[in-house]
C-alpha cells in the first residue's frame, strides 16, 4: 500500500515537457527584449527599469519552474526568497543614506571657511 502511494506521488511530481518548452520560449522572448533595450539605445531610468524588469521576470520564471518553487510549500518559498528581498531593502536604505551624507558633506565644504 505504502509503496503504491509512493509511486503515485512520484508520478504526480512529473511535469509535462510542454511546460518547460513554454517557459524556455518565454525566457527567449524576455532575453530578446532585454537585448533590444540596448539595440534601440534607450537611456536613463527607462533603460535601467526595463533591464531590471526583464531580469526579475526571467529570474522568477527560472525559480518557479526550473527550481520547482511553484510546487513547493509556501513556508519553503518564503524561507528562500525573503532573505534576499530583505537584503535588497537594506541595500536601498544604505544607498539613500549615503546620498544624504554625500550631499551634506558637499554643502558643508562649500561654505566659506569649510
């Protein structure tokens, strides 16, 4: 009985090859769009926003399908994805603080006698 359940569970874990081919196609399209950003010489915030958006979409697809996160329990998904997200928030806060300190020093040393 237990052996047949184990076999039944292992059969349920198999995913159709068409899913992987569709994801591969989506990754190819997203990579093409990412290269087109440079091809059309987009500049400034639009360029970096599009590159980061395409990068996040590709990473999400790879993690969800090829790393099987879509079929894992939510606790495991949170365990894997929350620490990098918290780290990104902390890096953003540090960058904001660094910009403030840099602007404050520029202002202070531009004063006469500073």
